[in-house]
């Protein structure tokens, strides 16, 4: 069984279409040039935004959500961090229903290895001969979403929908 995207506690099931999920950073970032021409970046804050869309046999069932309030988005967009070390700080919060997992690169192949996460820090179990380690997780966000746009095609008996969101 696959893990569905969930918005406001509602799972986006495959009957509503295989969801297409986009995520991108937004933030208070600006770049400026110093007197010697060097480029510096200043970031005051950063959040995520994105969209979810699908095309399936039925609508997604999101009309009962309160779009005036923040809601929980349980994403399935896999995040990852890689490095030679065994300890990695995760950006964001992993879904509570899907434990983060780790892999080790040995002789050009990724193999599974154990990991544990405490307070956003992942500790990976060492693998002999590993060149690199990777920790993966699915994030959870608090978001403000806009009511979805929807279409219905009676000729193909299909429903298309799209929703946009921004992290609070």
C-alpha cells in the first residue's frame, strides 16, 4: 500500500488521480554587491510553497476543509541529505507516520542501513566500505491552502483538480 499525500487529514486517494506534487522554497532573500563587486546573499526567512494536482475518476473531496485556517500537509515528496558523515541535520520535520530511512553507497550501489532521528538530527549506522551516506524523509508542513480549482470532463468521465499552498 502506498502512503498518500494528506491535506487537513484528508488522504488524496488514487481514484482522484495520481497526485503531481511540486514544492519550492520561497523566502525573504536578496542579493547585493559590495563595494569590491563581491556578491553576498541575505536571507531573513525561508518557507516552502507548492501545488498538488490530479486527474482521476472522482473529485478529491477537499470541499469540507476550512481554507481560512492553517492545516497540516503530509507530503510524499522525498527530501534527502547526503554526505560522508554519519550524522545529518534534517531540514524540516519528517512525517510522523513514515520513519526516515538511510542508505549507504558501497561500490556504486545504494544499500539500506539503519538510522535514528532525535530532535531533527539523523544518526546513520556505519557500513563497511561506504563512500557516502544518504538520509531520506517525507516532510510535514503547516500550510495555508487555496480552495482547489476543479474541472469535470463528461466525455471521459474524469475530474481534474489543482490546489496551491504556502507554508505558514
